C-alpha cells in the first residue's frame, strides 16, 4: 500500500510505521516486533503533514535518538512496572537487585527481582564449580 493510499483510507491519521519489507503498522511497537524477523530491521515513520488532507507525507527513519519516549507520568502502573522489571533484568549483582527491590510493592516486579537473584546466584555457583574442577597448572605448563 502506497503512502497516499494509507492516508486516503485514514485521512485523520497523523503517522504510521513501515518496515523494510514495506509492511505498514499503526503502532511503532508492532512494526518493531515485525522488523525483528526481517533481514533489514529498519522501521520508518511515515508522517502525514496535513491530517485530513491525505496528500502530503514525509518519511523519517525511527531511531532511538529521534524517538521521543513517553513521559513517566503518562504511563500506566503496569507500564511503569514493566520498565522497572526491564531495569532489574540487567542488574549484575545480587546487592543491586536487592537495593532495587527495597521499597517495591508490585508483585510482578518483586517476582522478577527474585528470579534475577536466583539466576545470579546460580551463575555464581556454576562459576565456583568450574573453578573447583579446573586442574591446577603445573610448573611445566606455565
């Protein structure tokens, strides 16, 4: 579907997203999910400069630099919890996860934190067992 056709069918549409295989999406997140399966993972935002006019549009490649993040106040409690879970999943130490969970009340975030702690502790045990099973180097090997 060409740009003009999309805006003709949806004249009040402000923008839509097009993946590198020219599939169109109304939601940025849907376009990015689809783009993950493509060789060229590019997503382009097609902007209707005159909503209601349906004849003028521009393309702008969506990047992290030019994409505006929603304000924290505009997010629902579920969306805020999802962001906290994503932040916990990248923490590298049990202490950091414990600190992040200190005043947490959301059950999903607490569960994600507990799972992250278990994963970190399991990783530590694996590293310890690998270190214990490695044979000591002899003087000849050094």
